[in-house]
């Protein structure tokens, strides 16, 4: 146990630390924990991407089953496209943007978000995009759109302003 008094800290075993040393230790510990959290968030984000891809594949399979087309060659080809596309097997569902890439390489719902942002005359908020997409203004509706905007920004498809608004990147 550490007891602080008059700028000095003293452990119950008699060791003494200056308050500045304690502060240094606290700051270092905070940095270590923050870095650990960042790494865990990256891993969690990758798992979310894999689950999104699985959701797409399973949903398409269920729809095909209901329509009686599960063994249809066209359905098999569509499922193959999904499982071999970004997002399958740990690949990124939203790829990192590189020169020459087109919006058509994104999933349809992300293409719709890109179209709304590209059509805006000034940077837009997530709520504005949500309304334009016909999703509404409830928290859950806006947060789903905000997550897409954030992911598009992180992968280089959009620019996020310091005020949290989104705009197209130059050259798009």
C-alpha cells in the first residue's frame, strides 16, 4: 500500500517514492493499457468483419433454400462470389482504397453511403446520411450508418473532418 504525504509517497514496508515517480509510473501504466486496448480493438474489428461476411453468406444460403434454389448453379456461383470476395476468410469486407479502385468494389450498402456523401455539397454528419438513405434518426439507425462512415474513412474511401463530418476524398 502507498501512502502519499507532503509530495512523497511511502510504502508500508518503509520504501519512499517521490510523487513525481508515482505520477510517472501511473502515466506509463496508462500508456501500456491503452496500447493493449488498441490491439484488442483491432482484433475485435477483424472478427466483426469475418462475422459480417459469414452473415452475408448464410443469409444468401437461407434465401436460396427457401426459394428452392439451393442447388441451383446460379446460386452456387453467387455464393462462390461472396465467399471469394473481400470479407471472406478474414479478408477485409471494405478493402483499403488504392489508386485505380472504384466504388463498385464495395458492398452495395457501402456504395449507397458513398453516393450520399459524394452528392453532398459540404461535409455531412452521420444523421444526415442516415436520413438520406431512408434509415431514420433513431440512435440505432444513425449509429449503424456512423459505423459504415467510420470504416470507409479508416480504409481511405472517405475523409473525416475534425468535427466528425464526412466528405469524399479528392479524386473520387
